[in-house]
């Protein structure tokens, strides 16, 4: 085999390709005599397979791979039923495509699909160099038409493809494939750029063999459609035909899977206008002449025979309803695993034979078609064109009456709607139907549209609602990989008031799916900065958001940011019931993050300042106290505060007639819990005091402190009889607590005291105990106890006059009051000698 001269001049790329592909294996052969272009992908290629592919491509048409003759024009199997040709030859021929001017503006990636008549278009991934916008690049290599011996035929194929692109540029519609860059031409290729395309419908419907899968062939054959995708896709092609027929006034003439494109958003677009025909603008019912399919014309220069309407083949006449027959054949192929009801294999005779039994084939296939669509399909495939429904009528059948489909329709034409229509759709319609739209379409169809619309400030608040619903339903991995990269910009962008409110009210949804290392750096600053806003709506939204995101607020932020700003908002809007309510709800959730000092000095006074009248506010305040009761020491809610401040403020609320039963019950429960806490605390304290008073040591000690002298203590500890002060006489008895009475009673005896009088043995008792009741003995002269001189008849012979020390008053403080064991009269007594001792004569 002789290597072509252009390859001999470029040995380096060839050797590089061989070295890169040497690890794989596989062999793909093109059918000899086939006029169609060889499609490609990116499979592994062995040296043997590479050599055989070169031979297949450059051997004369009359020779097969084995060297045997092959008759020209022999019918071959359909492209969808045989292995795809190896793409290495296209890769090696990249030097040819690089000369196309389209490469100056677009970067072209790997091949992802094929399309067009006989799959002559190779579809590559690509993006625009200026802004990185994603596109699909269609490339037609003219060498594919070199199999046509006559130069005129080769030029005819090129002109058909060139004209089809210009037609697409002219007829712009949401259901027609959008051209992003016009056709560019060089001696080797034609190329143009379109909106991003996943594949054509033929690539998706064609069954993939095991060889295709192992070698990387079979573009998008692993892609599967959901029921709603099929429903919406058929409706989109119906709408495209309606536009072409009644607005553009043209006949498509080649409605087939290879001219229908599935975009990356999952929408179906009609393309392939190579064989379109102009029709009259009156009613479109008249017939026009059209060329029947013929084996004498190259297959790539004719429509797909398997989907052509029968009147074209029998009478060479066609109408608008001829496209509807083709659409019916496409619908059957869609629900029949990609297999057409007619498989003519490029033979007009075979086509007519199979058309005669079309009704039988349809009956066998009808059970696979949804019931609501069956009647329409039967009418579409009717032999009589007049019995077929128009595109306009077909779009109105019950099968397409689906709210989810209507929502997807609106998204496709969202750019044609004004802001008010968009706002109403995003705020009301879309959130209602999202649960009925499969999750696959959320990412493929809905999210791309929302991603573009959220850039517009006038509809951002409305767009956030369906976005937040999607975020709440998807997994964290899906959020991080699909949503977050484009949604992150919303966090720092300036937003309208309503958009900020919507974001704050649903901030917890975002935090649940956000990676932990980005929570404090990206998401929580939204709340902290919004707390400084002076807008009432944003302030309320912030306070309402705090309880929902409390678990993500750290202690430092709670002390330094959230609590001070929440208090400031309340102080400026204390008459606003919603602000008060939201503030209390926020305090309840961040209470455990505050220091005890802040709670005692700032939070409790703030609570006492709140006007407790509204039932909801009362309930919120009660909930704050309930949290405090869980740990009194931590939150500083002492029994003293409960008894003196909290309970007096809550008890009157029990008579509030606006309280519901559950609110009243909650209030009473908190009051009862406080009362139980006070009761338990006081009982324990009193029990502890009783234990101390009833101890043996305390029972042995005298109750009055002025009896605790060294002599008395010695007598008590030694077990001696209780000491009684002899000859006691009450000089004055205090009957009242009046200081004037006491002064009047004691004024008479005050003057009798002197150095030489019996009052020289005066024991003055002063009370110096802190906390002592302001009693009479502190205001006036202390009570006096007069001690008589020594009596020989006394049992206390060791007691001497003047030896008793000055004692404190017996009642020092309430906690030290004890029962006296001595016979003392309160509060003033006088000790005198007995009358018997006075009258006893002295011994001479």
C-alpha cells in the first residue's frame, strides 16, 4: 500500500499517533461502496487495526478488504446497524481541519456525535476562545465525498450542506438548532458552530453492540430517555414543524432521527434543512413537486428513505402533512428501541414492499406507545395525507397536557419573557411542578436555565426559590459538584432586599449541604453582615435565621456579633412585635453560647424590659426561662432572682385571656418548676440548719452568750450541775419594742449608779453582731444586771463580787438564738442579796 504524499510529509504526527494508540486493540472496517462519510470517536487503536483502516480508506471503491470486487450500488446495511469506522484517520487528518478559519475563534475538542445525511457531519466539543462559551463544532470533511467519481456530485453534496447551515441561520426559533457561528470553508472542510449538542437522536436510538462499547464507538448509545423526556421531545419537534410550516412556510422533507438533535440541556432541536422546500403562504395544503428517492443519486444527497412519506415515492408530490408522516415514523422508532417500521436498506423496491404491511407493523408496535398517543400515531401514519393531523392540532392532544412539560416549555423560551412573567413563573409555577420533574432534568434542563437567570437582579429573589428547593432535595455531593461552583457567587454579590430576605430565611438549607471548611468563610458572613443592615425586612429575616443556623454559630460570634446586634435591633424596634418575637427566639437558641456575666448583666435585664402581652411573645420568653432552669448555675438564675424578679413578672400573665391552653400550660409549668426549685433549695438549707442545731455539741452549749464564761464552761464540760445565778430580781421588764418606753423605764435607775453605790457591780451588755435587728439596747442605754455581794448561803462559794466579766447581750443574731437553761428574766435583771442575809446579825 502506498502512503499518500501528504502523510509522507508529516511522519512525526503519524508516529506519535501510533505510539499513543499502541496500547489498545480493535478493528473497524467501513463498508465498501458506501458513499457516506466515515464517522469517528476516540477508541484505542492497535497497529494492525490502524493499517487495515488505512487500507479500507484508500483502496479503490471496486475492491473490498479482501481484494474481491464489490458491485457499485449494492444495498448495504444501515449505518446504525454496523460498527462505526475508526476515528484515527480523522485524527491523523487534523492538519486538514486545522486550516479552517473556525479554529481561529474556537478550540475544538473530541468528537462526541455524528449527524446529517448519511452521518456526514462530525460533531466535536468546543468552546469560544474569547469568553469560553461552550459550543458544538460541526465538521464536514470533503474527502468523504471523494468516493463520488463525478466532481459535480461532490460539489452537490458540499453545496447542500453549506445551504442547510445558512437556512438554520435564517430561521431562528427555540425549537430549531441554533447556529452560534456561520459556516466556514477551506479546501478540505466545512465547519460551523452551534449550541452545545449531546448527540443526534439517531446516535441515542441506535443499538450499541458489544464491539462498539469496547472500542468506544456508539455515540451516546448509553444515554436513555425518561418518559417525560420523550413526551417533551416529541412536543418540541411538533412545535418546530409548526413554526416551519406556518411561519417560515417551508417543508422540511427530511424529518428523521439524524436531523433531530438532543442538546446538553435535554431539549430536542430540529435541524438538517438540506432538503427543505418553499411552499405557498395561503393555507399550505397544496401539493408541490419533490424528488423521489432514487438509487441513481448519492445517498448523502437524498433524504432518509426509511422515513419518507409514501406519496413522495408514488407521486413525487408532497405537502405539509408529508412531514407529519415522517414524524409519526420517528415516534414509532423512539418507542421501538430505535428500529424504524420500514427498513428499506436504500432500496426503493424494499420500501414499497414494507409500506404495504406497515399497518401490521404498526399494530405490533402500538402497545409500546403510550395510550394517550396511540390514536395520534395511527392518524399520522395514514396512507391518505388528508387524514393526518396538522402540527398545530397534534400539539394540542391530551398526551402533551402535562404541567411539568409546560414548565419545561416555559424554561426553553424564558429569554422571550418579561421580568414580571419570569417572577411569577419562578415564584409560583416552577416550585409547584419541580417535585414532578425527574431529578435528571433538574441538572440537565432546569439548573442551566436558573443559573443564567440568577444573574439578573430583578428576578434573583424569585429564582432563588426553585434553586433552594433543588438544594434541599439533592445530596451534598451533587450540591458541591453541580450547584455550588456557580451558586457561590451569590454569597458575595450585592442583592436586592427581597433576595437577601429569601437567602436569609433559607440559609439553613445552604448550610446543611455546604462543606464544613467553607461554612465560616463563605456562608455565615451573609448573616453577620446582614445583622448590620438598617432595613427592617432584612433585620427581621436575620433574627428569624439565627434559630435555624444556631448550631453553626460559634461562641465568640454569639457573644461579639449575634447577641449585641440582636439586642440593638430590638432596642431600635421595641414596639415591633415581630422583631421582639424573633429576638426572643434567637436568644433561646444562642443562650448556651453566652457567658454567665452577659446573661446576668445584659440578657436578663433585656428580658425584664420586654412587654409581655402578646401570647407568642409570652411563650418565647417562657421558653428562654425554661432553658435557664436546665442549669441554674451555668445561666445564673438563682432562687433569689426567681423569687424577687422572675416569678413576680410571670405570675400576672397567668390571667392573660389571650393565652391558648398549651401556652398557659407551658407558663404554669415553668412557674411550678421555679417554685419547686425555691422549695427544694430552702428546705435543704433549713434542714441543714436543723442538723447543726440538733448536734450533741450544740445541745451541751448554753443558749445565751453571756453565760459562756470560763467558769461556766468548766462546769458544763465537767458534768457539774447547771449554774444558776442567785438572787435575781427583774428591775425593769421590757413590754414593747419602743425605744421611748425602754428609756422611760430605765431613766429612774440610771441616776442611782455611782462609784460607791451598789450599782458599781454593773454588767453592761452591748450587741455588736452584724445583722442584728435595730433594737432598743442599741439606741439607748444597755440593760443592767445587778449582781449582789457574796452570800455565805450560796451554793456557788467560788463566785465573788466583781469577778463576773462584762458579757454581750444574749440575743446576738437570729441564727444563734438558743433555748436558755438558766433562770434569767428578760431583758433587764438585778442581782441583790437575799433578805435573810441582810437581817443576819454579825458575829461579835
